[in-house]
């Protein structure tokens, strides 16, 4: 099983983006991720799965959890420590779908 850093090495470069917004079914912004230190890995994972799946829904969330590797289990054991992973658990549990838009730097 690969770890998070190995998985990140296989994902697209996202340096040209500054942030991403997740839009709920109402069209309102429900969350955002900045492409900055401490969140760049989450940004790249969310970007990758949203491009592949056309947004963030349960299937994209499951793939993202797989990419987060060892951080996924840490998030299960420590709710609130990894909010971007916690959101993916919620997407799966509540069958939520987000449209995703990335904004350049």
C-alpha cells in the first residue's frame, strides 16, 4: 500500500491555482480549500478526483480517502484533526455532491 506522499507524486501539478470552492446543490459555496502550505496535499487530491468524477460525490470521496492513505485512518481516530478528510466521510455518509471550481493564482 502506498503512502500519502507517494500518492501525491502521481497527481497533477496544481501550482497555477490559488484556491478552490465547493458548491452545494443550492449553488452556494459550502467550503473552500486554499492551495497553500498545510493544505496543498488536500488541494491536489480534491482537484484530481473532482476532475476525474466531475465533482465531489461519494465515488470521488472514496477515491480521495484512498489517496489520503494513512491520513484517512488518523482522521477516523481523531475527528476534527483533518477537516478536508472529515468532509469526505460526510459526503459518503450523507450522499452529498459538490460542484468544484478552481481559481488561478
